[in-house]
């Protein structure tokens, strides 16, 4: 409760309720350093909704969302599983949320699982990807003979690029042909040089161990995958819809790259 967590900071910045004082304090400190945190959080959540909506309209009806935080900053009826359901053309999608934060797990299990048979909440961490993929609920709830989408939203916890490559390799090995992989990645690429020292110090203080990557480093991780247009971009630039996304006029202010890849 006294240590801020990335998923809870995202939730707090987006106006959700699944966060503690430490997370709200972190948002305040980031806003003092660069008054964009709240808008950037909305940009990330909007990206996730657009990704899920696009894949659902393409016929994907199975989603594994790793490290989502199950953000309460999204409106009632507008959670990622709701977006998938509303966009689906035929069958009703099944969604598995994978999360390691006890508060998020408890809240999701109390508010989501009891009202739908098409969502499961599983305890897990991307740093233990083998355990996630072998989880009994994940194995039994999904149909592993049909395509699915895996969304990696907790890449900030993967400091080792070699292990990050392993995570992607394992997912590619086990998911059915025609599946998709999406990821988010925090970056300092768009931060003005004069603000970098303060942001570095703040990150070390509030989120020690948080992985930051350049666009080139993220592109190297995605090598061998077929990126869905428009490729690896700032999250507001990924297929913006009729409702203007947050940070669209200054995409780099989102501080996050996003991509969706088709797994051949």
C-alpha cells in the first residue's frame, strides 16, 4: 500500500478507484515535473480500447490481457471485455485478465467475474510467462485451436531484453496460427532533454526497476513479426477513431509506444 505500482498509477491518473495514496502522490509528482500525466494515462487506455475493438471486429474472440491492472479509469460498461463484446461480429469474446497486484485481483474478482461467465481473472506475472501460459484456468477457459490476442501491458517489469525476447518467443510457440500480439512500452524518447534528469530521478524514487526503451529497442524486440498498420507508433497515433484521442496533437507526450503484430 505504501509503494506505488505502475498499473495503479495509470488507474489513478485516469480517475479510477483501484489505487492508493502512494499512487496518487506519484501522479502528483509526475504532473509537477511535466503536467501531462493524466492526459498520457487516458491516451494509453484509449489505445487499449482501440486495439481490442479492432481485433474483435477482425474476428478475434479470445483475449489474454497480461498486466492490465483491469483499469477502473475506464467507464462502467467500457472495460476492455465490454469493448470486445460490443465490437464482436459473431461469437461473444472470452477474456482472461492476468494480474499480480492483490488489490486489483480482489476488485476484479468481486466486480467482474460474478456478473459474467465470459471473463476470468488470473493471478500471474509476465516475468513468469511459463506459469501464466500453463495456468489451469488459462488452458481450460480458452480454445487453443483457434486464434487469440495476447496483450502485454506490463513490459515495464521486463528489464532484461533477452528475457523479453524469450517471453515473445514462448507466446509465439504456444498460441494458435493467426493469433495477435500487442504490447505497450514506456519511453523517454519524447521528453525534452532539460527534463530528463528530473524524470530519471523521479522514476527511480517512485518506480525503481521500471524498464524504459527507445523506439529502436522496441522494434528489435518485434523483429520477425508482421506489424498491423500503422506499425510501432506513439499510442495516440495507432488507428485514431472519430473521437480525438488524448495527446493526438502531441503524440510523444503519451510517453508510450504501442504496436499490434500478427503472429504467422
